[in-house]
């Protein structure tokens, strides 16, 4: 079975890289000027600066979910009471949090900040935050929007863990308050929308490393199974692509003896069993959004036992 472990591990090793805003800068943080509870929370968001020579990568975030709230203190040209939408976005090319035990992560989520011998937090979430931008709400009234960008695995963990998602939401709002010198209401909702407008491009930095040419596509996991379909037997190939919400931009090519799948985030080339003939001309595919799995069906040319 093919896996995406190589790319994920590579990114995990870069977890000390500072998150950057969409203009490529990381705001300076003077924790002595912050309330203790906010300083503790932000210690889990903003990694320390690095002097390592870095490469810059511009990333278009993938849409996740939206936090709807409002300013309780004016920010720059925006008055208190202005409606605020924070897009929680993700990408596998954002540095992942450093490895940590479940107990260490639970302590962070519960409000503690476990530290290493050097006094640094043992587990942090690299997060990139965009600038505020103007928009209109569904009633045509002015509002403001910004994007919080985190690693895809972090966002997906929150989908199955309500406490962890609440932790991520609080991190994002605390970062908005720190970066934009404002205060944000915790009386919030998470509307049924993946993004308020299109997320802004973010610039992410990683150390220059010999032998690493650039970011590569992930090889998705897949499973093969013989199934009944349309009154006959078929080979079902289930390809897991957790970064996708639809298969609109997935290119699928089935030739005798081979299946090719191509997407900006994924690539798969696999040989089909030459012993069992399938009708590549009658290929069918369906994307299951609940599991983010593409099911490809190849009917058998001759009946076989299932």
C-alpha cells in the first residue's frame, strides 16, 4: 500500500519555522506587555524566530471552516462592534506541530503550557495569519475578514475532537487580537460555510536543505476490493484524499493494465492485475465527501467469484 508518510514526516521536521502573514512577515511579540493568560495562549501559537537561511513558498490555503464573531475594541480603521469572519484554512505545506505525546497535547488543550528544559513550550501550533480585509456580509453590510492557516492534520484533528477545535478557535482569536491590537468577542458561531470569500495567499518559509528540490505531491493511500455493481462484478479502487472536498479537479486516466490519477495535491500511478481483465472503457467514479475518498469502479470483462 502506498502512503504519504514521507512528505508528512518531512514537514514535521520543519515545525520550528515561524508562521508568516500573507505579506511574508512575522509580528514581533513582547510577552511582557500581554496579560498572563493571553501570553500563555500565544506561547502555543508563535514559534521562536530562526536565523536559518530559508526558502519562501507562496501557498494558496485550502478552505476549512469559518468563525463568525465581532470586534469588542476598535482596530485601526475598524470600529468596535464590526462583524469579523476568521477563515480557518489549512495546507499540508505549512509546518506541522512538533511530535508530542497525547498527554502533552491534552495538557496544552486544557490550558497548561508544558515546557522543555530550556523553558520553551514542548508543543505549539505553527499558524500564519493574514491581514484584515474589507468584505460584505450576507445582508450587504460592511464586515472584515482574515485567514488563519494551519497544517492540514491539525485542522482535521479538530473535526473529530470538539475540545481540540475549541482550542484552535481560541488560538486563532488570540492571534488576531495580538497581531491587530484589538479585542474580539468570544460570543461566536461557526456557520455552515467553508470560507468567507477566497482565502488570501500566504508566504511560508522553510530552511534551505541540500537535496530537497521543492514540495512534492502526496501519494494517497488506496484499497482494492471486488464488489457487485450494476448487476455484475467490478474492481473497486478506493483512493483516500483527505485534503480534497470534491473531485472536480482530479484527472483520472484508466488504460489497459494501469490507472493514473493526478491532482495539484496528489499523484498516483498503479498497475492493474494483468490476470483479471477489467473493462477500462466503462470506468465509473464517485467521490464520497464524508470520508474524502474517491471510489473508482472497473467492471470485469468476465464473471468472477466475489
